[in-house]
C-alpha cells in the first residue's frame, strides 16, 4: 500500500488496489487530491446507473458519489462508481505551491486522507451495495 502524498501538480497513481467480497476497488492519487473507485458487476442493480440518479444517493461515502462510468485501470474495462476527497476541509495540494496566500493558514489544518482511511471507505461502500442485493 502506497501512502498518499499531496502534490501541486496533477498526476495519477494507484495507491491501493484490491478485491473485497467480489468487488474490485481502487484508491487513486491525482497528485492534488485522492479519489476512490469501486467496480460494479453487471448483475448488480446499480450497474450502468449514473451517479446522480436517485438510487445512488443512498450510497454513503465522503462527499457523495461523483463518478460512474467505464474505466480501465490497467486490468480491463469495468463499470466503476467513485468519489473524491476534494471538498471543503479536505486538503488540496495546489494551495501549498501557488496562489491563495490568504487561504494557506487555514488550509494547513485541512484533512489529509490516508490510503488506509480511503481503503476502509471503499469497503464500507461495498458493504452498503451488498446490503441492497
């Protein structure tokens, strides 16, 4: 498991990848902020359902779902739902290195998510999906 390192530039790196009760999950760093993804199989009711559909609002995750689409993380194209950690009070790497000088003192206190915390949330989302099956 790689640890999340916040950066000032956008990059993409998979920090953690695994399978829990038949669902693949990914914890991904985009440099400035992280995101999480859970694959949805065709036999699951929310397969190919847009993240902004009323059904999807029932899934509890940080900030709510913000992604649903096919994606290939190097292990084949799958349907994923996802969410990001780029909300108010979430640390955002770009603030440290660029403008927004007036925000820096408050931003230092913002939450820096660990890979372990995000993996735990992936498992929490999968457990919610399993309860609905």
